[in-house]
């Protein structure tokens, strides 16, 4: 047995929670990138800055994979959630492209 109303609430709550977790992760990646851009070799060490960017790239790739998989799962959800996912994934792609562009130009 079970409570049907709780199952319905869970079916709505879980996709929303996953969307907001993904959006929060994208914002955290953006803040990490801005913080790392502000570091100077004198204060943190050039090797430390390189390690920060490497950690950022690994987190970026893992979070993008999470976003793409969960976005594919959310296609069954509401139109608002799908739009928010699309916006978050596009913002993450843009952030990654800007990071690569900065790396190539520097």
C-alpha cells in the first residue's frame, strides 16, 4: 500500500529539485571561475592557479554530463522545467567556451 498523494508529490518534486540543484551547480562553477580569474601568481602561486583550473575543468565536465543526462530525463516534465534546463545547459556551454577562448588567447 502507499499514499497516492505522496507519490504524486514526489513525481513533481524530484524533477524540480534536480533542476534547481543543476542551476545551483552552474552558478557555483561560474563563481569558481570568477574567483580563479582574480588570483595572481604572487598570492597563490602559478601552479596553484593551474590546479584550480584543472579542478574547475573536471567539475565542469562532470556537471555538464549530469545536466545533459538529467535534461534528457526531464523532457517528460513541465515546459517550464525543460526551458530552465535548456537555459542552464546553454549557460554552461557558454561558460566553457569562454574559458577555452580565454585559454587560447592568453
